[in-house]
């Protein structure tokens, strides 16, 4: 089957891009042909290396002329390449697909099945609460079917006009083997001045931006280290608030206990350093970083917002706290200062990840939806004709 993914943002570092990379690799291995419509980004070469055929279409338009150009480009690609299913990855790209393939004269059909080319949209997250008033109604019209990453996002749109029968939830998965093989070595820890076994290591892997709440984490850690001086905080990531966060650490006198690792691609090895993963965000949908930490066998502290409760089982695989509440976060971190408790929760987290967040279960689930809606039963190739 020929699948065309539509990306609103450039193909850089992000959760949606990570998902499309994995889907491209696995669906290509299954015999499908994967196209990705996106603009340039730091991960574009990697995407092409996974087997994707890149189509340069910019869906982040602001003028009517740009919108019309995107419609024409999309229609041309579908016709020229014989696309059998279009898979937008946002509400905006779903609107473009609908306008191009349904509203403009002559929609396209898969010739071997006589079905029109289906639009199966995936919704990862919709952060702006104002958008929910119209997103459900737009998706009801623009998509034949919708895949949600989390029940949290699906339930919010069901309350805003989306019929239940038009959607399902398929949790995006993780390469569990990639995280289980990373080891916690003394040499690797030493480069950060850490001593596993001596230091109790909390950590976060996230872009340093306002919604990730690093300021709350640093303030909470300042309270923790007063009671537990052997604790350390490892901050992995880069972003616009890096300088501000370093200044906060200096102001609180935490330079010897808070370590900045910068941007890292080897996430499994850095997660292996931690005893407890802390997600301090004030806005989340279905956090990938928390799922990866669980795959690495790490206990997780996460805010009680969005779909975090679908990821972390409170009191079993970690603890939930009230977002932006420094005292509550500090209390939860102190609760998890006992190594036996941390190890047991980390083990339970790994088991939960294996059960719910498997890469293979996710890809197989998406593939089944695609095949069902395209009217195909295997990765065969069909032609596209004007209706």
C-alpha cells in the first residue's frame, strides 16, 4: 500500500516526527511504500534513510495563495504516485487533505477497490484549549477515521462534536529493546560526576521551554537536597530557557548537585543513569518521555494533567503530583528516596510499558486501520483514478 503522511511542522526533533520515523521504518519493512509530505528539518535525512519518499509541501501557511498551492501540490502527488491512503498528522493537515481530495472537482479513488482515497488522521495532541470548540467538528467532516494516541485527547474531542464510531485509540509505542539494553556504567556516570549507588539520581529529559516546568523542578529539588544531600538532579536537553534555568540553579546554590547534560541523542544511556525520572510539565497530552523512562525500568513522577494518568499508574509505577505545586513535587520526590521502593516501581513500570506501549502492537494496529480503510488486505499496489 502507498501511504502518504502529512506533517504540519518541519521534520525536526519532536514527538510527532519520532512517531512518523518509527512508522516509516516498520511499515516499509512490511512492504508498504511510505511518502511523507513535510518541509526540511534536522531529521529529514534520517527519515529518508528509513525508507520514506520525501514530498516537499508546506502546510504551515498563512495566506490564501499558500493554501491553494498546498491543495494543488497534494492532489498532484496523490494522482502521480498512486497514493492509496492519506494520513494527516494534525487537524490542519486533515483540513487540507479534505479540501484537496473531496472539495476540489474530481476526487480520487483507488482503482482496484473503487473506493475513494481514504483520509485517516492521527491526533497526537491539541494544546490550545480554544481549538477544541471547532476541532471535533472539523475532524468529523475532514477525516474518514481518526486515530488518537490517548483516551485523554479522544474524550476531549468526543465532547466537542466528534462521533464515537469515527475514531479509536492506539497508543504510540516504543522500541522496548532499545531501552532494555542500555546499561548503567560507572564510567558513563563519572563524566557527569555521578556515582550510582552513592547518589540518588533524579532526572528529566525534555526541551527547556516554559511548558516543561524546569523552574518548578529546580525549586522542588532545592527542598529535597536539604533533607537528602546525597541526591542529584540530571537535566538532559536544550532550549530557550537553558540560561534562565542555569541562573536559577546558581541563585539557589545548587551548582554542585544539579548537572546539565545538554542535548543528547543517546536517551537510553542517560535514562539508565537515573533512579527516578521526573516530568515537571504544566501541559502534557501523552508524554513520550515518561513512556521511555518506564521502558528503561525507571520509576516516574509526573503531573496530574492530560494523559499522564494513562501512562503512570499512581502508586504502582510512580507518583502523580499537582502540576506547578513545588511543595507537592518535593514531597513526592522525598517519598521516592528509598531505593527498594524506587526499584519496585521501576520494575512495574517496565512491565506496564511491555503490556501497553509496545512498538509492534502500535504499528500493527495502525496498519490494520490503514488496510481496512483502503479496502486492501496486504501491502499491494493499486492505481489511482479520477472519480
